[in-house]
C-alpha cells in the first residue's frame, strides 16, 4: 500500500540552499524512494516572486513522489501540519565574517518561528536548524517552543562530519564510503572539534583505525582539524557564496538517518540538546556522535577522551555558552 505523504517544511526556500534542497527532497533523497512528500516552502515577501519560480520548477520537474507544494510567505500556513521542518531561512555569512556575526538578525527569526512551529506543526515534528549560528538558533527555537520535546530539535553538523570524511578519504586515497565514525564535537563554527580518534577505514584486511593508516599525527592534530573547521570560509572565498549543494545534501543525510536509522556499527554527528554526556554542560545544543533507530537519536556513550580532545571539547562548549548569552542579549 502506498505510504501517506510526509509534509516537509523548508524555510528560506528561495535561497541557495533551498534551491539545492527541495529537488533532493522531492526525489526521495531525504526520506527514501517510496515516501511521498508534500513540500511546504517559506520565504519572506521580498523573495516571494523567486519562491514562486521555485514552485513552478518543482511542478515542471514532474517528480513522481511530490504530492503537493505549498509556497508561502505566511509562517502559519507554512508550519501547519508539518512533520519535518528544515530551517534554512536567515541571513548567510559573507567573506570576512564569523558565524556569530550573523547572530542578531537570525536569533530573532528563530524566536518568532518557534511559536509558529509549536502551535501549528504536527505532533512529534522533527526540526533541523541549518541557518547560522545553527546551534544557537536551534537553542533559541527550543527555548521559545517549550512544548516541542527537546529531543525533536537539532542542528546541522553533518556537513562538518561529511567534510571530515572527505578529507580522510582524499588523504588516504580510499572511497569516502569506506571511512566512518569521525566525530564533530561542539559548535558548527571554527571552534568545532573534528575528532578522528575512533574513526576507521574499511580495508581488504578488515577495519583499521584512521590514525594507524594515516601515520601522521601532526597532520591529524593540526592541518586536518583546521581544514575542516575553516572549510565553510574556504568555500565562501572560492564561490563568493557559502556552501549550498553540500549543505543541502548533508541536511538530507541528517534527516534520513534520524528517521530511517544509522547503519549498524556507524555513528553520525548531530547537534542535539546536551544532557551532560561527556561532561558537556547541559542546556546547550552541542554536536555529539549519535546513533539513530526508530526515529530517535541516542548519544554514543563511553568513548575514551584523551587530554587534547578534552581541551578542544571544552573550548567549543565555552564558545556555545558565550553565544547563548549573546543571543539572549540580542533578544532583550
Ligand atoms: N549548518 C550548516 O552546515 C550550514 C549553514 N548555512 C547557513 O544556512 C543559511 C542559509 O544559507 P543560504 O541558503 O546560502 O542563504 P540565502 O541568503 O541564499 O537564502 C536564505 C533565504 O532565507 C530567506 N529568509 C530570510 N529571512 C527569513 C525568514 N524570516 N523566514 C523565512 N525565510 C527567510 C531569504 O529571503 C533567503 O531566500 C545561512 O544562515 C547560512 O549561513 C550554510 C551552509 C552550511
Ligand atoms: O561558513 C558558512 O557561513 C556557511 C556554513 O555554515 C558552512 O559552510 O559550514
């Protein structure tokens, strides 16, 4: 029997990530090739005409899984009945800016959209915040939508996770699909800690630790980390626009794994509400290694943390606490 359509909201749908993301969703990349979808697209009035253009192209593409399109500048109409909300709407960073520089514009958007989601989304709606500062926007959304369970509100660090996989794959000249279990700890910012201490590569002789294969701790503790931390800025420098196709693809990965589950023995990185695991302060949206099953994520527990990792994990937590304080000062 055909499945009922899932309603997926994309905010900022007339923007560049939106333009890459909506066809992926309509093609089944996010929720699977047998899952019909109804797309809800929100943007602001100055982008209404462009948004309508995206709606027209979605119709022209004749996606078999796409059962309907709502394209609107009305936040209530956009949020009504949605099962999944991908929050991309906001103002992107330009060259020379840090992600927290876009803070004041974006946190106020997330405060107001929190109540629309709380009041009009389907029960158990899963929320992914992409717009920067992603962790702090997600935290503001959580705090101003108190009736949405905190486990349903997440932010995107899967792009950083995928960037880390990509760097290891390039370095070792192996397929990216054979590399797994890197971890992005903390903030989706240049303070994030990309950790390879538990990462492995599938080889003809079985799974081997990344460190053992790379044999270059100076690179793994130095250049590798800064490359992943700075990759967003490098893309902005090259394209004069921030990452879009990789962000859209990673957003699909995030939701797909959350809804359909992670493969046995594999974890992924997600920004989730900290419960104090790994001595990360509770009350922050912090990126952890998680496994997903039955539509729920769970933080991977019990990984040994060395001294260098501890310092880097604490540093990015401190930045998130500062961002939280700054966000509240922007809102008051
Ligand atoms: N977490 C991550 O890994 C990544 C996050 N980002 C962030 O994603 C966001 C979107 O990036 P782009 O698509 O490149 O930007 P963009 O500027 O091309 O698109 C953003 C869209 O949001 C719309 N918008 C603005 N205010 C809105 C509101 N209140 N409600 C609904 N829509 C609104 C704009 O009109 C625009 O169409 C930025 O904040 C960017 O920094 C980008 C790449 C990766
Ligand atoms: O760097 C930016 O501003 C966009 C972004 O979040 C990324 O590419 O990781």
